[in-house]
C-alpha cells in the first residue's frame, strides 16, 4: 500500500488538528448524522487518553467519536478522491455525512476509503470516525472486556504498555487520476559492484507504465518500460547501516505520451541474508545494537510526533545504536522513512503481543486455560494475525531499513498448539516476502528444550530477564543462567541468536555500591554482565536493550509511573547506563565485538 504523496498528478491534504470529540454512550444514536454533542475536542494525531483529565474518558472502554468538516478542493473534479487514515487504534469506522465508507480492524496499519462517488469537489462534508479500543481473545493484540455490576465495561490485556487509543497518526485526503499507480514492489540484488532493482507495478486502468531510477544527485541511472522488470545499476551505491544512500524510483503511467499518473519512492539497494549463524547485510556480518522501543510520550500517548522522532534518532546516534525493533506493533511510516534516510536498521514487528496466557508484564502465573485453544488464541485469532502480517508487509515491504519481520512478541511458543498456530503464519510471511528473515521474540518460559517453533525461524530472538524477574539482585547467578541459556539455543539450533529484550527498571537518582535493583549502577552492571556473556557466544548477532525510554503501562504493584527500564527517561534524559552503553556501541560499531571462539 502506497503512502499518499503530492506528485505532478496528485494532490494531498492533511486533516490533522483538533477534531470534535465524544465518548460513545447509550443515548448517542448514530452520532455521524449530526454535529457531535458537547464541546470536547481532541488533537489528531495523538492518543486521546491522556489529553483528558476526566478518568471516564481516559479509561473509557469502547468507541469514541472524532468529527470534523472537510472541504473537498474544487479542483478535484474528474479525479479519484481518497480518504486515508494512517491508524485507528484498534478499530475504525468512517462516515462521510450519513454514510459508512470504511471499516478497519487493526490499530497500527493504514486504511482508505474511496470517496470519488460520494463527495463533490468544492463542497464541504462532515467526516466522522468511530474508534474502538476493545480487545478480545480474537483481536491482535488480545485482551478481555468485562462488564461490572455497575454496568461499566472494563478491559484487561496481557501486554505491558498502556492501551492508548484513538487517531494517533495523520488523516489525509488525496486525489489521484482515475487511472493510477496502485502499488509498487521493489527488491534488490547485488552482482559484484552492480545491482538489479526488480520492480513490479500495479497500475489501474489502461496506459503504458515506465520507470526510471535517479541517484542522489538527480541523474537518471536506469530506465525501463513495462509493469515489471529489472533495472541494472552499475557501480551501485549501497544502502548501508549507518550510511544510507537512497535512489528514487519514479513510476509513470502514460497514454500516448500524455502523463496520466506519476509516483516516486526511495529505493535503497542492499541485501539481507542469514548464513549459518550469521546475519549478513550486503554480504557482511552485521551485529545489531540498539533497543526495543515504544511509540510513547507524555500527553500524546502513541501520537506520532516529528520532534520526538528527530530527537529519538539523535539519541540513537549519540549512543551509537545501529538498530531498533518496532516493539510491539508497526510504527508510523514516517519513522521507517526516517530510518531509511539515516541508515538505522529496523526489525519490524506485528501487533501480536500478549499471545501468552501465562505472562503478565514479565510476571508469570500458570495459564488457567491453554493459550492456544477455543477460548484463547483460536482460528479466528490466527486469521486476524494473518491479516496483520499481510498489512504490515504490504505497507513496509519497500523500506531498506527493514531487515527482518518479527511475527510476534513473547507468544507461548512452549505451549501445545503453538506450532499449529505459528507454522502457517511463518509460511505466509515467507510467501509475501522471500527477501527478509523472520523471527519471533521468545519469552523466558520458552526454552531451547521446550520451544515448539524456533526451528521454523531464521533468527532466534530472545527476551530474557536474568537479574530482574529471575535472580534479582544476584548478577553472579544471573550470569550463569544466561550463559547456559544462550549456549543451549546456539548449540541446538545453529542459527543466529540475538537478545531482543534485556533490561531492568531503574529510577534515576537511585544509587548504591552494591547490586541493588532500581539503582543506576545496577542497570549499568546488569548490562555489562550481559555483554560479557554475549561476547563469548559465537552465534550471537545482536543486542537490543529493553527499553529505549521509560513508557506508560497500566497501573500495577510492579510499575512506578509505568515501566522504568528505559536507558532514557520518558522525557529522554540519559540514565547512568547510557554512558557505558555509548562507550561499548561506539567502540564496536556494526561488528561483533570479539571474534567467534569455539565456545
Ligand atoms: C517482556 C515484554 C515487554 C515488557 C517487559 C518488562 O516483552 O513488553 O515491557 O517484559 O516486563 O515480557 O519490562
């Protein structure tokens, strides 16, 4: 799915700002048919929750309504007119005047409504969007809604971040010609110092398709006619981690030499491959350093914010990180575009977090019912999960920064039914994209002995908390557990393994000379213990600390104003460990710290 853009043949209007806002109530019947009652307004893009002081709004379970008036530009007569919602978390229904024009389930991928036959250029329309934050056992991510004796709905979920909801990304209206370029798919191959840029164009309506590739200086380096084919680029400039280089591919649809539609996307030429126990980018072993992140800031919740985007990437650069994982959902496309332009490597994750009835925010209990079964994650959940994978890959397939798909975070891969649930999903992801490796971030209870899916993965990503949820305050014991665990995985599977999560809650300003949890020293020493162990393991290909920054969660006895495992505070101030990480990551760059031994 193409991200809308203004081109010589297309116009684009951004609909961000403050929208009328109302919480759904029983007496609110068909709210799209009139101006929303009350005087509430909510900012878009932003989660609505923390914008309001009323706990009934912040914690509302169910639908909320956004509404605004939109003028359809009068110059759009004869054009195709499309409304695009970058994200409605977790489900959206869109009305233009009294008419339902789109519905979408899945909180972190875009959807569109074709308004061509519904609106009139030059006229204003009332646009109303309902957004539902309810999670059930058949949504991704899963959750549970219960209705209390007071008649109020309450919601619980198995993921350790606040269920921010609403319109956290932009809303757009755009025009295209009636005959238009619907999709572009690019893959790249390297042959010596030359590259093949393979393209497939999905064009709607008659006309001739042609493509050309320009370099960063604007010079055309290759051209071709037809809806699919290969462009050959000699002396290619590679897209490299830390050294991005982007060509531009322009697709033109013409009719007898008249330009009908035109669309351009950036193209990074790079290869990704798993060979033995190595992860190769452009044929070179790559070692991931960085973080699992969240889209999370004060007031905005998960709202995309360009200033935080710039600042977070500045901090990644400052600390010497070369990568991050989009834990635990697809991030705003602007984030991936930024990563493309700045050479940051991304592991792109679906919203499948919490498919594990035995875990709660890192704490465990025995699942009352099996995770994979009729009342847990069932066929319907799996179908929803498949749809999330389709939409993620459809949206992000052309980003050079994305080097791996993460199908799920901490599912119960140790439980019965996991293989039956995951094997078809892994097959699907491979079918949709044969160029990128696939991983799952493996929960602590999935061990190299009891895990049921790891052999299906290309890279084994581990989330481990030795020294926190296990052996807290005892880094010596933690080190032994960790060593044994990593060794077990690498010896059994012979695949690359990486740490997708390791970290400890840390309160800035807490200090100790001993191994005392929550102190800044403990975070530092916990990390260096891990690094010693990582560097001894020949199959180890990367370390992503949990988390880049502190983030909001539901309330709980083990959470103090949210999860405090950030290396930066929620307002992005470095904790002590940031400096030691910086020293290590600047030193090692993109390469594994010590040469593999035969340990
Ligand atoms: C892991 C989860 C992550 C949590 C983390 C923690 O993948 O989302 O925030 O633990 O407990 O289980 O800090």
